């Protein structure tokens, strides 16, 4: 393992994530926020606790009530006046429903003078849920969507219509109160209706599109679920004001800045990466192979969110699979490495943020008796990377603005 490249790669990834934590962004968003009536805080998503803590610290007076619903392990302490719930992700569970009910109870029968401060981040599609079909079927549909390789837009188009709070329905529920939405984006291009399935955003997608997606992936749905797909969601909302405070673009900019500080010349390949994870890994390895002999320090950056098509029973996440797939193309290169991480610190259903590979990884895998192609077929990148010291673990970061992959070329 190239320890210098490993150290630099982790430094760049961690610095980029640190730069997009929501504390200062929430503070800026609430500058001048001085509502006259009651204020109720609802924070949903992987970054909900961090956003809520920053908001409560910034507001000029205590909230009149608050609820946080976030992923397991993401509540890092008490917040004055706010009840915190941890729940399932990426598949909603009973605690998702319980936390959502607490939010709905908090915002029931509001007055026109009331304001709901709605802090939203990625992961809310699973964490914030009131099913319109049996919970067991909703969980099964979510698992089907995850397994078939549907992208996040397709997934959310379906999930909106199976939910009582998605697709603008939560904002409608809060009326006549005003909703002040502060959003940390984890969707490429920052479409408000897709971030956490848009609980406080008008939904431009149609029932026809939802049905077409369900047919495309041959989803197994009950008659009740098919009926939900045919019902339209709110197309206009007049009680919402929204600010987007962070996105993958900022993550990539922060990574590029740290690359320069460490002496690498950064090249942003894209901030809209959305292909199969293993294909992205192979492509990024090919880019590094092309430039490895140029005799200068380079960094190639790609931000976005890839997808994994499940074909086996293994453990892993899209960033781990991307990194592992890159190992074949990097084999034998003494001055090239790649790291890929999720900005929230969790990659798939694992405790790792992502993975690291370099020119020595493939040989180490072979020495451990592992065949990369068999591992990828089993979707078992976690255990393979663990065996060669390639897992990257940050713990929950308090933010969630997609993923970043960083390919480094060091001095020959």
C-alpha cells in the first residue's frame, strides 16, 4: 500500500466533508428569520441532528416544540426543546413511522401565524414516512427498488405516491401555517421535489411516469399500491419558502481546494456521476492509468451518486463497490490511488464511508484468496476491502451531500 497516497486521499476526503457540514450554512440561512408567531422545528434526514442543533443555537428564542428523525447512530446528544428519534435507512422501519407520527402530532392543527422550520436532508425518504399501504409492503417495495438498480429519481417517484407525507403532502398538512424549508441537497441538480422525496415541494412528476417506472422494473405491487400510483400529488404549494444550503458541487469544490494545498493539480471530471458503481470505478482507474506517467501530481474528482445492481448476497455500498472495481485498472501502478466515500459517513448498510485502493490492492486481494470479479458478482466489497485494509470509516459526519471519488497521481 502507498501510505503517502493513502494519507493524502483520506485527508482530502475528510477536509471536503468537514467543509460542507451544515452548521454555518444553517446559520446563514436563518439570518433575518424572525417569525412573530409560534415556531415548530421538524428536522428529517441523515443530517437532521446536526442541522437542528445549529438552528436551535441560532434562533433568538426557544422553539415551541421540535422533532428530529434521523438514522441510527446519528443522534449525538440532547437538543433543548427537541425530541430525537433514530430510525431505519435505507429501508423504513417501525421507528421511521413512529418518528414521523411525532412530527405529524407536532404540526397538527396549526394556525396561520405559526411557522414550521423544516430542516431536510438526504435519507428522509426512508426516515420520514407515513405509509399509504401496509408497512411490510412498503419495505418490500423499497428493497425491490434498491435491488433492481433504479436511480434515486425513479425510486422517489414511486415512493412519493405510496406515502402520506412525501410529494408535497407534508406542506399541505401543515397549512395554513407557513413552512420555512432549509434543505441540504443529496440529489444531482438539486431538484427540490426529489430531495427526500420532496415533503414540502410541489411534485411535477405524474402518475403516468410512476406507473411506467413500476412496469420498467416489474415491481411486485398490490392492487392498493397500483391505486396509489394513479393518484396525483400536489402540483402547487403557496405556504412554503425554501433555501438550499449545500450540495455535491460544494463538496467537490472543497476537495479541489484541499488538493491544491497538498500540491495536486485538481481536475473536476463531473459533479453528476450517476452510472453503475463498478463502471465508474473502472472508468476512473482508466483515467488514472492514462495520466500516471506524466510526472506531475494530479487529482481527478468525480461527485455524484452511483447505483448498484444487486446480484449477490454480500455486504457493501456503492462507494466500496466503485473502489473495488477500480483495483484491477490500478494494478501495478506505483503512484496512483483512488478513494470513494459517502459524505454522510455511511455507505450502504455498513459502518464504512467507502473504500480505498491503489496499485497494490489487487495483489493483496489475490494473496488473501479473493477474486475481484467473484466478489463484485456477490456484491461483497465490504469484506474484500476489509481483508486488505481498504475500508474508510469516518462515523456519522452530520452532513449528506452525495459522494465524492478522488483519484490521485503522486510523484513517480
